[in-house]
C-alpha cells in the first residue's frame, strides 16, 4: 500500500530558452508562448520556468514573456513561470525564477555595459533582488561546466537552488555516476562541503527545442499539494525539490521531522535529544531502480541494492546512532544528507539535502 501523502511531485523544466535568446540563430526556436504550450501539451510537463538570457531581453519581450506565462497557465494542470538567465562572463550563470508575471517581476540589469567582460557580478543581482525576496528565487546554473562554470563566490539567502541534473548528466561531483566532465572543485558537492545551502533542481537548457528534442532531459520535481503557480513557487523556494535525469522518480527525505530543503540544528545542550537521528526516505520510482544511496557530507553512508523489476513506491528509514557523535558531529559543523537513486539505463534521481547544523558555544 502506498503511504498516504498530502504532497506529490510535479515535474517540469527549470531551464529552457525561446526565440528571445539569440544564441545559435533563429532556426528551430519557438516564441515564449509556443515554448510553454509545447512543454504543456507535448512533453506533458506540469510546469516550466522560461529562462532566456537576460542581456538579450528587451522591455517589450519581458512583457511578452510575462503575458505568455499568464495565458499558458492552466490551474491544476500546468503552471507557466517567467524567469531569465543572468549571464556573466566570469562568475557563471544564474537563473532568476519569478513567482508570477505581475508588475513587480522585473529584469535586473547590472553592469554599465552588460556584455563587457567582467562587469557583471551576481552579488549586485542578488542585492537588487532583495526587495522582491518573497517572490523570487535564484539557482546556480550548470555549476562545473567547462565553458561557463559557477564560481560559487556569492552566498546569499536568495541563492537557494543548484542545477545538479543538467541535460543528460549531473554536476553532483566529479567522480559521481553520470558526471559531466568539468572544472574540479566547482561541483555541487564541493559547494555543499564549503557551506552553501542549496536544494537540487534539473534543467535541460535547450536552445532549439524543435530541432533537438529532449531525449536526454533533466527535470525538477517540486513536492507540492497542488499544481498552481502559488503552491509550486512556495515549495520551490523552500527547497522541496528532487532532481532527475531520464526518469521522474520522486525522492523525498526527512530527518527527525525536518523536510528536505530544511535544516535542524543542535547545541551541546540539546545534543542528547537530537540523537539518534531518524532519517526517512520515500521513493516512487518510474523505472526499475538498482541502488539507493544515502550521502552524508559527500560520502556514501549507506547503499541498498535492488534486483527486482519493481517500480512500487518504497519507504524506509535509517537510524543514525553513531557512538562517536561527540567527535563526528561537532568537529564538522554543517552536515548535509541526501539520497541518490540509481536506475537501469542510466536514469538517476536525487532528493534535496536536509542539513543538521551544530552551533558551538559562543558562536
Ligand atoms: Zn547558461
Ligand atoms: Zn541557458
């Protein structure tokens, strides 16, 4: 029997371009409204964040993108969101996701000459988004990609998401399954180890939808109670996401009641109550799975192997009763846990992390 849940995963893409983006020429491209409609009617996505390159978006085109998001949304079935890809030459790319297409949703332009090398800094973008903090969230795009890696120079509460799944592979870690070759030390795990708190999403980054198709698609699953722009955006902003390549396997994780995307914290005084940690996993595979791995601070802490062809929902829990918690949990202050689910034929899916944070005396 499947466990009764009040949320389920809605699947869609958080990185797509329309004919507003000039790269690669005009062939095979669709207008913003056509791109939303294709995702809804042919790819059967539950939502789409359209993310054209910001330096190319003129004011009238931004109005067109916002109007398309509104007209192509079908409450209960498909949520269309406006967004853009803040594009820098040396600090990487950042997708800016807006809650809806109302007047406050704007394109923040930074740098006196946007295309001059090195003039655009993500810190300025994030600071200028602060007045809109309840209606915007930002992701680090294709983090370790050779051509334009994310340098992880900026920490900011609005930088809440990272594109772990990308096109046909992952930017989880350099030696991880399905890893896209790229820059060492700029993978998502490197960022988590250095203290960034980002949830995981998947994006396809197709610039020519009609000519390339989406056979290696990466998608984001947002765990929400219903498919409306309001519900999906709130869950995305809270980091209640999973990320997947070539499947739509929902992967959910909680630790002692804290949902994924969240953090629980303890001090020396509350440590006894905090442990043992109760780590709960809930997985709904869409293709046969082969391994479920629990990752703790970048290491595989537990691996379960599956031979069956089953795609039945699974739930299980781990009890973390480390007798050495005094050392292992206080020497390293920020702990992150997430699930990596591997399937046949190279499909892969991830939960977002849950953090367990230690606050030392005097800090
Ligand atoms: Zn990009
Ligand atoms: Zn892009």
